[in-house]
């Protein structure tokens, strides 16, 4: 999983394709994919040590 996240960090265009549902992550559940994509959203922030 960490390798996949590192790959996406190095290839932000893939994140865009995933968000547009033009690509998928093989071997990753829908819930895991949502969590990964949510982590790339700029709106997600850390507040008081908890994910908001």
C-alpha cells in the first residue's frame, strides 16, 4: 500500500484519473481507494491530532 501511495505522490496525474474514474487500482477495495484519494484532497487537514 505504501508503494502505491508513493507512486501516486510521484504521478499526480494518476490521482486525477482515479478521481475521474478513468483508472482504477487493481487489488484495492473501493473503501481503500476512497481513503487513498481522500488523503490527496487539499481539504483534508489535521486538527488537534485528529483527522477532520
